[in-house]
């Protein structure tokens, strides 16, 4: 694979949408809306999530790095400010132990099932960190799953990424927010 990255914009929407549609709307129709203020779940439909994501893209209120193999979108990494991505997993536990808020959050990471294990997620996270540097940098948080010392997990289950993906970029554990989920931080 020859991987390149591009931000999700109106011009790259079609590639993003093709990847999401090829994967059942991603996680049952989320369309990568779970971390946004609107969220997903009761009262939301895959079609509504699609249109909400499109509106974010058109308004420029989304930060998402897409990964391509040639002209084919094969994955992404979503990031943004805490206001842009307030709906993290285990938010109640997170808020009880919160100290200084980060400047940036990394939300979900997705790789097309046929392309997993080929560096797509690493390319996405690396490009996100470079984009954050260009935007002035700061403290970045991620909320990955611990994979060491636990039974193997399906790649689709690791929608915030495995911990080792972030540690290779200098992220360190801050605190646990669930049995297998950690707050990791890095400064870029």
C-alpha cells in the first residue's frame, strides 16, 4: 500500500462516504458522529447521522484525517477540541477525575476491515499530530483500549484505537476510566 492523507472536506466527502457505506454506516450507522455534540443512539438514524456529518463537513466544524491507498479511502482518525468532541466513552468517570482540559482530543480511528494491519491507523494518527502541530499544538488526549493482558479483541471493537498505537507517538497513561480504557496524553 502507498498511503497518503487528506483532511475530510467537501472535496473529500465522496471517498469518506464510500468507505462508510461499504462498512454498514460504520458501527451500525454512526457515520463517525458519536463523539460530536449531537451524539448517536436513541432518536438517531443512520440517515440522520449521515446528514449531520455532512453538515459538519460543509460548515467546517469537523477535524478528520482520511487515509488513502491511491484514490481509495481506507481509514481515518477524528480529532478536535473538547467542545467539538464532548462525547467520549466513560465520560462520567472521566469528568469526576478531570483536571486541566486538553487542547485537543482524538476520537475514533477506523480502518476498513480488508486493510487492517497495514499501517492505516498509524498513518492517520501521525498525520493528525502533524496537523495539530500546524494549528499551534498543545495537549492532546486519546482514550484507547488496553490490549495487553486481555483476551484478543476484534479490530472493530477498538474504535478509539489500541493503547500501543498512541504510545509509539509518545502518549503516556494519565488515568484509567474503565476496566480496559485509559486517558493518554501527549504534548505536541
